[in-house]
C-alpha cells in the first residue's frame, strides 16, 4: 500500500515537472528559432529511460491512445478557430491536397523508401503512407498568432485538419494487405469513402446538436460549458469511430460548425479549449519523446537514411504533390512554394508509426525510428523557417489583433445574461458613432472598450473606432438583435457612391 502511494506521488511530481518544462519551453522557443513541439519531444527524450532515466516508458499502445486523444482535442480547438468566410473559398484546394496530395506524396516517398530502406514493396508503401500527410498539431502550433496571409494560412489549416483520414486509411490498408494478403483493394476503397462520408455527416449533425444544446441548457457554472463542449467532441469521435467512420474528420467538422455559430459562453469555451489543447500538445509530444530511444535513433544508419528521405519528402514529393493538386485553382507560384514548404510533419506520423509496431510488421522498428527522425527534421528545418519564408515571399498579412488582455466574468449561474466580445471592423455601421448615438437593444450594456490594449471606461460620449473590442453584457432575449446591430455593414453608403459614379 505504501509503495503504491509513493508510486502515485512520483507520477504526480514528474507530470508537474514535465508540464512546467513544456510551458516554459514555449516561452523560449521563438527566441531559439525552434518550434516548441520539437523542444517538447527533446524533453521526453532527455527524461526517458535512454536519457536521464527518470521515466521508463516503452508502451506503444499507451502512446497511441494518448496521441489519438490529444489529436481530438487539438483538432477541436483548431476547428473552433477556423472562420467559415475564409474557409469556404479554399475548400476545393484543401480537399485536393488532403486526398490526392497525400496519395501522391505517399507514393513518391514509398518509391524512395523501397531503395533506401531496403524494405518490401508493401512495407515501403506503408512508410510512405505514414509520412504522407501534413500534421494538424504541427501546423496549428507553428501558425498560431503568426501573420501569414489569411488565404494561405486557412488552406494549410484546412488541409492538415482534413488529411488525417487519408493517412490513417492508407496506413491501415497497407497493414491489412501485409498481414492479410487476400484483402480486396476494392473493398478498401469502399471503406475509405464510407469513412469520409460518415465523418462529414456525423460531424455536421453533431455540430448542430451541440450548438442547440449549449444555447438551451442552463448550467450552474459557466466553467461547465467548455467541459460540455469538449465532452461532445470526444463523444463525436467515439460514435463515428464505432460506426467505422473517420472520427478525426468528424471532430474537425463539428468544431467548425460550433466555432461559426452563436453559442453561449463562447469566450470561455474558446479559452478553455486553447489551454486544454496546449496541455495535450505538450503531453503528446513529451510521451512520443519518451517512446523513442536516442541510442537507436541517432545511429549513422538511421541518420543517413532519414536525411535522404527527408530531403526527398521536403524538396521533391511535397512540391510535386502541391503543384499537381492545385492545377487551375488560381494559386501563384509564390503561394505554391510556400504551401510546399509548409507541409509540416508532427505527431500524426509518429502515432501512425506505432501501428506497424503493434501489428508486428517486419522492419517496424526501423520504420518507427526513421519516421521519428523525418519528423524531427521537418520540424527543425521547415517549422523554424516558415515565418521567414512567408515574409520573403510577401505572403504575410496584417498583424493579428489579438487583444493582450483578459476579462474574467464571474459565473452568472442561471441568470439569463451573457457577456459578448466583439471586434469593430472598418465597415461596421457603428464605427465612428458615440455610444449615445447607437441604438442598442433593451437589456444590452457596454461594460468595457479595449483600444490598443488599453482599457477605456465607456461613457455616452465614447466614440467607437475600428479595431475596438467591445464587451457587452446582454440578456439572451436581446442577443439576436444585438448581433444584427453589430454585424450591420455600411452597404447603403457604398452602394450610393457606386450609383453616383454610374450617373
């Protein structure tokens, strides 16, 4: 009994140390010019049994389970932040990259792996499938708060959020063909179509259901709403996977629907999901770092083969896949070059590399080690230079205006009121007006105005300017009227100018 308590205390202590180290790492990653996720992996490798020996971990099954759970949370948070108005124009190229692009990348890398790794044909195709997709966790982490051109950034995020089903399908299909040679390829294609279809349908329907549930249920604490939303994300994954659909795609679709709908306690849900996603990202990459043994990874055999395959993946396979997948889709050469360079590898390939380990595939340990090395190379080379490349190619947009402030709202329990946060845009009809002139609906009160990161106490004479963040306390009854007022644009004024030009 005493030994069990000591073991539990040690686990809690080590977990706290790893999380603190991960959080501190994010602070210095930008200064070091290295993506934070690489440093998370390094922390795991250093703390592992082949490093300082503090944590002995070699359970691929547990790592896979933690990895999938973390990916659900990360995809959910990424989907919440995806704006439909910027996503809609890039759906076609994103889906093309997520399907045809992954297939083409996997095929080219598999051809190289056949010669370089001296594997069988199916095992080489398995390796290509594992590293063929762009990783959502890596892309979301690297692009977060960066002023990358909105169209290009959204294309990358949509691709990485929706290409996991293709990578998972190809990996599982290759394992089935290796372990069960009689498997029908036609049935595998049918399975893929079913997985994608169920993922989209269930994700969309679940999203609509969650929006209604969040807006109609009255919980005793505002802190329960984010947990409620996260629970639905996990439920959506579980139900979809149980029905042989793509659970990861369903979660991403679910999050997009929720993120682009009016929901109660939106600010709390978004902030909680962001923090939870960071925690899962730290945990996942540290666990994956623990799983690898540096003495096996950093051998000349793995290093040379890994570098050669990384070169082919980064400079040959990915560019060919990007240019071929976006033919006639109105992307400039500079944009295609950036999309080619930004095909980051991360947690998904490492998690997928545990599949052949658990299946007992011949050469699976070599595949895992080389995949791990390729991921490290991708993160170090591509991840560390992605922002500089965007600047040199002229693909940076306006600096993101995330306010450097926080406004905590004490739980209102069952009181029928909400706090709304809204950023005033250039063409907003209320921009330039004073609060006294704006006809807010009954029950709506402006509590705070944030301008250039400074708090302004609102009065009747306070003039609203573009870029201001308004915090408005409103009754749920007046919410729709308030939304209509805030989203009203100066269309009539623009139309009048255009009419005068015609005259």
